[in-house]
C-alpha cells in the first residue's frame, strides 16, 4: 500500500510541475491562458464616417489604413451601381472620383491586409444632403460658336444670388489653344465673367468647364448641373468710331479694310451721344425695331441692325438720315449708315467683335451688359473672389 501511495504522489507532483510552466505563470487552471491570438494590426477608417448624414455630394469618400495596405474598396449607390474611385500608389488610401447624388444613401465595403499578414474589413454607409434649392446656371458663348476677339466668357445664375463666390470660381476653368492671360471677375451676385487682358488672339480654341453640380453656392443653394462649352475665336476685326469724324472705320488684323460715312449721336446732348467706351457686337437682326415713345417715335424699323450695348446703341441703316450721314451727328445714340454700307458691315460682323468709340462728351455707363471692356484691367483683377 505504501508503494502505491508513493506512486500516486509522484504522478500528482508531475502534473503540478507542468501546469506552473515557466516562471511567472498563473500556476493553475485553464491550460489555454496567455495563448489568445493577437488582434490584427491594420486599422481601416472612412470619411465620412459610418451613418453620417447631410453629407455634401461634392465631398469625396476617403478610405485609409494604418499598419497595412488596402486590398479593395467597393462603394455602391442606392440602385447598386459602383461609384468610381482610385487607390493611391502606396495603397494606403482610396478616394471616390465622382460626385454623389442628392439625398441618397451610399454603402461601402473595404478590405485590407495588415503588416502582420492578417485581413481586416470595414463596412458602412452615409447619406447625402437634400438641398434647399438647386438654381439653374448658364454659360456663354455656346458650344461650337465662332466669336469675335472681344467676346467674354459669362457664367450666370439667373435664379439666385451666389454668396460663396470663391467656391464657385474655384470650380471654373478655361483652357486655350494659345497662351492667353485672363481672369474671372464678379460683375454682380449672379454673374461672373472671364475676359483676356487684351483681345483674344485670332483662331484661339477655347474650352470652358464649370464643375457646379453638388457645389455649395451659399444660403442653402447647391449646383444643379455641370456646364461646359467649346468655341473658337474668329478673325481679328475691330470697329473704331471717333464721333466728330462722322465715319466708322473697320480694321482687320490692325489694317483698315473699310471706312463708312456715319451720323452718330447728337453732340450737344450727352444723353443722346454715342457714348465713349469699348463695346462688343451683341446681336444682329436684319430688321430692328427702334420705336421709342419717350422721344415721340413709334413703329420705326431699320435694316441691318447690329446691337452694341444694352444701353440702346446700334449700328444700322438709316436712309431717312442720309443728308446728315458723313456730315453731322443727329441720331439719338446709334451709328447711322447708308444702306449698302450697313449691309456690308452687317455681313462682316461677328458676335463679340469690339467696337471702340471715342470723341463723345458722355461715357458708356457700366449699368447693363456688356461692359467688361469698360473696366480697366487692374480693376478687373480685383473683382475676382480669389484675389
């Protein structure tokens, strides 16, 4: 019996020795203690975070990882379409590359491998905001137009004022086939124009892009749609009228190509002058209506009408004033030409051609379109929201 007891005690002693293990062990129970698998090192994060709401649609989704590299990212729209994005070269981040829709929920799934070789996954979603309003915007010149060397680019917001002008201006770009120095300027809260410092070089190809969709204009308004246009600058043609000379000169590439006798606005009355300033051809009509009850005439139609301002000035035929054309200034502000000359000029004119007027007692006011060239370049530059 004694021998059997010694053997049992020996066996018990052996079991106790194995459980205590290396110094510092727990000394008893749970043979798996201290053997739990370490947590993965890689950590994935998303911005906007999971369940974020009222996210501006122009803000990109960004996925990033620490202590690892990203294997894949999938972002889905509510209708299951994949959202485009790109993984950085170092595989440490991913960013969406398209604008999200308004008032929609998007979901994302990302996978990464840690520096320890372990895989991790991140799932989530966010909801974009519903704008208070999405005002329409317009862009001019239109696609495929050929315009004169004085033509400005104009982006207008006819349905509301823009308060965050800097954000809008940053979303606008102008690309030209020839080097052209120019700048954007805000003419008011609803219009921003781009014009070159000097007249456009003839033949320049111009592409304008306005990335407005999803852009915050301020005051709860967001962009309704992106805009773009591509147009061409035509030949260089400039009209020059020095009102006391009673003639209108037309220049091509700096060379005089035509000189037409004219009768301009009445010299003695500044309100009826053809005002000084650089204007542009804005509109062409084979027959224009010049009725003006304020001055006592109605149902007055004139041929070959070329509008050069919204202040009321045109270049047009006026055979009824033939006796004064080339001799005296007797119009109410328009440049009167003989019919053959008016037709010849009409046929040669492009929208955007500059018309330079000098010699009058009055200057053209900057109170109506298009007055871009009435503003000195140094002042124009200060009218940018990014100055």
